[in-house]
């Protein structure tokens, strides 16, 4: 899982974290970023369920036993 495929996710997570932190600073309330995070999760679940996004193909793994 870790490798070049993780870079876009890392950039996305850093960006969203910055936005949520900015929302906390601007509103002065932790509830705003909590609700924004929940909305982000809801959109992600709907996107996967409705087929708006495809899950990446998983590589076969032996569980690190080799």
C-alpha cells in the first residue's frame, strides 16, 4: 500500500487537515470541523457506494511472510 500510490492521498489528507484547522481558527468552535469531517466522510462513502469513484486494485500479498 505504501509507495507512490500513497503520495496523492497524503497530499489530500494534508490539504483537508489544513482546511479543517483553518475552519477551527475562523469559527473558534471545534464543532465546525467535526461536522465538515463528517460531511467529507459521507460524500466519500456515497461516492464509493454509487460508483462515482473506483477503489484501487489491491496487490496480492503474502502478509509479509516471504
